[in-house]
């Protein structure tokens, strides 16, 4: 089943022919190449001829035989249709040595609308950001949202689909795999993970101790939604070490976490002091790009840690819907799950709980929001079926909220 990825397509259509490079990033197998294919179809439907479209995937052996950026540049230039706008798509461009120069050279052509993709954040931490400062706009592609995932199961109740969504992989390809061979989904997801580790992490960094690296990976995935630091992770992993192995340092843990976020396996949410209006330097939260990947790596049952899984789902949806910062809030000694700051005058607060049917639980979840003395919108998202309002705090059902357009 080919999913439409409507939100991303609409974003690209808004950027069409704008004088900026369109940079599409995201974890491997999240659908970047498919998105560009769908977008090219939209271009052709609007009257753009095939002769004005060039597409190259630099991880395709048929394409990457020549990886000299100058040869690639002149080859593309020779095929440009004259007197019209040309649409150039460069997939996994980070494979090309000195790709920044290729991108810069193509961008200066007035008759080129340029689109590039990459599977790790080093695409944007390279010289590209310096060379093309102010001349590109990035779009980070995530696996399927709940609304997109639901499209694949039109005959099932939304609650049953959501129960599956909380633990199943949302990488697009897994939808078809699960239809015919559900037992193969975990194998596929683990293979995707190994590809990411080999191509996006080990190929760039010298990791001498893969055993400790894997321990950090599993610890981070097992503790999504919990406040952690590199030191606390190192301390936890070193506790009870009765072997002759060398303890892992907090600096090494910090490096590994950076690699995991740069490859989009994890997303980091910084802590923010709401009253003091400043970022805090200690303890952050990490969220998995795909809960099915977490399930496959940890080998856990699907019905455990549902509260943290729900929090993970809400975090990713907030990333889809907002272009600003998504932070973990600190309100005095209490925690607000998410503070979304799009502009100085556009802020929202979100508290997430699996259920608040118990009065004590409800009071505990409301308290951090009640302590905030401003008039920005405040939400309590749960799986309960009511839409009560408590002193201006709106309680909303998670599934209803996820199926809203914004």
C-alpha cells in the first residue's frame, strides 16, 4: 500500500521553485526516497516534462560508480533542459566526497530547483551549513504518524489500531511485510538498525567497544521518557561490573548518544526552567524514532511501559506539527512533559498520562500545569474518553488528538 505522506508533500509543494535548497533528512527507511517519488509525480501532473527532471541515488551501485563531484556536476549540467526550470533530486548525497561543492555549484544555476536527502544529521553539520548559510530549508521525515498508519487499516477500529501502533514499527515498509509475514517485521527492523550502525555510525567514527555501544543503545531505548544524563547512564552500566572489562566513561556515553541522535535513531528533548526561562544543563529525555525498533531491540512484550510509549508517540507528533523547540519543562520541583515554543509569543504546554481516572493521579498530573502562571494553552493528553476542562487545562483523548490535522 502506497501511503500519501500528504503533510510532507504539501510542504514541498509550498517550497517549489523557491530560491532555497530543499534538504530532506530522516532515519533510514523512513520514506525519503518514496516521498521524492510521490513529489515527482505531482510535478509531472502539473505539466513538468520528464526531460526536466533528473534523479540520482548515490547509494545505488549503478549510480555511484563515479563519485567525483566535478564529473557529477558536469554530467547533470549537460542534461539540463534549456529555457525552463529543471528539478534535480540527489538522494543520499552525503556519500559523495565534497558533496557540498556539488550542491553549491548546482544551486547557483537559476534554472535549477534542487532537492537533496541524507540519512544522518552530519549532512547539516558539515561544511554545507557554512557554505550555504541561509540558502537552504530542511525537512526532517519521521516514520508514519498515527493518522498515516491508520490509513492502512480502514476496516479496523481506531482503538485497536492505536494499541498496535504503540509497539509496532511505523517504518513504511513494515506495513506490507506485516500483511504477508508479520513474523518477519522484527527481522527487517533489526536489519535496518544494523545498516544504520554500519553506514551512519561505524563508518564515520571509530567505535572500539561495540559491546558497550550496544549497552548504551539498549539503555537509552529502555528509558525513553525518563530523565537521564551521560553520567547517570555510565553509572548504571558500570554498577555491578564484576568482569575485567573497563568501565565506560560518561564522556564515551555522551559521544554514543550524539551518534544515535545524529543518525535519527533517538531524539533529544532538553530541559527548560519555565520560571527561570532558561535551558538546564543537567538531565534530558530521549525518545525513539520508532517504537517497533525499540520492541525489536529489547525483546519486550508489547504491553509494557505503555505510559512512556504514549509519551514517545506524543513527542514525535509534536515534532511533526511544530517547527520550534520541544522541551521538557521544569515548574518549581514538578515536571511538565513538553513545552512547545514556536515563536516568542507562541507557546503550549502538554502533560501526558496513560489514564487519570484515579483522582490522586489526576491531581498529580494537573499540578505542574496549575503552577504555571501564564495564559498559554495547556493540555492533558490521556487515553481516557472525556474532554473535561480543569482551570483552563484541556483534557483531550490521545487518539482524537493524533487524528486532528494540527
